[in-house]
């Protein structure tokens, strides 16, 4: 059953009582009194408990915590287009509670029933729902279809507004590149990507500016393809700031478990980096490199990358744990690896979306991306190529189309640094409804 939610007013009144440090700051009050708030249309595949639409929207429809501070979204959601309505759909509840209409077409959701674009930004959430898989075992989410229909409205109105695409751009590289090129052609502020790079780093890790990174390893604990994408985004968010900036990818190789073990024996990647990445999570050396005590076994695999500038990197799956996001790298002339684990906060990845929601909102308010969309263009292409390599028994595939050079952005102000987890703790039970702090549930005990 959906739990009762707090209104914005109730949430704000209760915060000082729960935690005096959360009394409203001048910055927050300025956000509340800001005269113009961008109107946002949300285009989504499906919305149910713990779907991407749910855990993003709960931070758009009421205040939430970001770096320990009560944060107003700064934007107003004014319409929905929903592609599918599963049995456990909650869009109808959201629509009724927040007085937000949902429309039968993307055109109508963006035009609000008129013949012109009537919103200031578009949030596209093409994740979850019942969609077929292709021959590469990729779910064919309609992100490109959403994109095309959204841009068609902008073209018709000759007005181009910020657009955010959740996760990778498309399961097809040619479509992803077309999306990127279209936005550049029309000057559409475009942002996309994963929530994980914005998570707290434990232990703290800030690589030196222009670091000379020679090798990197990222570890995740989730499904093939869908979590490989997040692993690639974690990797890219760390290595793109190396000396010279991003140069792009020269080759991609998918390793089954047998190939992964063979690569370790042949020193095609550094096992000590893998151990350092896992040590950042567990705080100790583990008995087995490939298995984790107390966790359901899942067959490891790897995606091995050679960058145009010679950097080597490997994304590896070990164990079955959705909140596993570990990173380690070696820098030139430094013997000891640098490593960290991206902590997702309580409630197993749900709270990752607070920082992502904040970054999207800033993108909409400022009219420019808060981290480079080229990162996600590149990871989209790597992922598709990795799935092609997998289908070809792990063949190393040359990727001249992925030699994409770009300069990074400093996105530290968009990251969660951990203060929110002093307030939302593991002791607070995860709420079932729209309650982005869980404090509402805890106070009813």
C-alpha cells in the first residue's frame, strides 16, 4: 500500500525538529522565492515502485536532501506522457495527488493541449517496461523514438529547450550519434547518463588535475549490459579528466569468465588493481578473487578497453550486489593504486537518484549540461560494441568511430559528499511511496 506522503510545507516545518542543522538556509529560501520556475514535461516508459521514473520523480515533485541540505527542485513538472501502464502503475496516483495531467501523445504532453511547445525542459526516462530484446540481448527501449518526437515538437515551434535522457542514448550506435548530432545542430542543451558517478566516494578520492593514468579497473555487481553501462560511466567519469582529456577508444573486447581468468594469468590487466578496487568496498583482502562469501554467485565477466592514448581499462562484474561500484587506477610513477567505492546510501541505489535529480534540475535551470554528454555518447558506443564482441565469442573489435575526444567538466558540486547519509540512515526503513527522506515513515513509528 502506498504510504501517505508529506506536503512541501509539512516537510519543511518538520526538518528543524528532526535535525536542527537543517533549518532553512538563505540559499533555499531564495530558491523558494525565485519568480520563474522552468516548466518540465516528463516522457517515460513506465512508472512503478522503485522504477527509474519513481525514484527520479520523487525528487522532482517535492523537496529532498542533497548533501544534507533540504533542496527544492527549482522546476515544476506540468505534464506526463506514459508509454506503458503496468498493473503496478503509480502514474495515475501521482497525477491525481500532484494535479499533473498525463497525455496520450508526446506532442500533447509538450504542448499542453496547444499547437506549440509550452514547456521549458523535457525529462525523458526510457527505462523499465515491457520491451523486446534484439539479437545482442539488449532491451530495445524507445529512447530514440522519444527523442525524435520531442525534437519534432521543438522544430515545429522553432524553440529548443534543455533535454535530459536517462541512462545511455540508445541500444544502437547510429541512433545515439544521430541524437548527439541533432542536438548540436539545433543548439539543444543535452545531457544524459548514469546516477552512479555522482555518488559519495568512500574512501574519499580526488585524482590530481591532469593525472597521468596508465590503467584503471571498475567493478560492479549487477546484470549484464544494464549494469555494465553504469560501470563504464563510473570508469569514464574518473579517467576522462586525465592529462590531455579524453581521447576515445581504439578497441573493445568482451571477456567471458574463462577469458577473464586467462587475461588475469596473462597479465592483460592488473589483478592488484582489481584487489584494490574490492578492498575499497570491504576494507580487507578477500579469500577469493572471483567469489564473495554470503552473496549469491553470478558468473563474472569483463569488458576490456584500449584507449587511443594507450590507457588500458577493464570493467568487471563480480558477485551479485546492485550497490557494488568500485574503482581503482594506477598513475604513472606511483606504485600504490588509488581506489574508492561509490557508496549509494541507504535503500540500495534508490538514493543515488537524489544527486542525479539535482544535476538534471540544474541542467534545466541553467540551460547547459552539468557534465559532458560526450561521456555518455562514448559509453553508449562502448556498450554496443561490447555486446557485439560478446556475440562474436569475445573478438577484439576495432572502434575508429569511438575515437571521440572531449574535455571534462568539473562536476564536484553535483556530487553527493555523504552529508545526506548522516540524516537518512540505514536504520530508517525505506518508504513505499513518494517520501524522498524516509523521515515521514520514521516519525510514524
